[in-house]
């Protein structure tokens, strides 16, 4: 038996509404549009996340002169 079933249901509905409001964005890895599931999401998949990470590492290595 739950003590606060109405309140728990209200939180679930709020999360679903938040996901719907986020809409879609352009992926920073491939440039394609994707549906956002989290507010901080920038890539559409793990593959695109890895692609962006590798590109960032290459730029860092080229600009590094050593110390």
C-alpha cells in the first residue's frame, strides 16, 4: 500500500509532458534531427557521442605544443 499514490502519479505525468516539450534537435555528431529524451542531450546515439569525442581529441592534440 502506498501512502501518496496521487502525488506519485502527478510526478509521472509531469515527466511525460517535459519530454514532449523538449521536441527535437540537430545532432552535433551527424547533423541529423533526433527526438530529445533528456534536456542535456546533444547527440542522437552513442556512435555520434564517440565521433564528437574523437574529433575533440584530435583538435586538442593538434593545438598542443608541450610544456
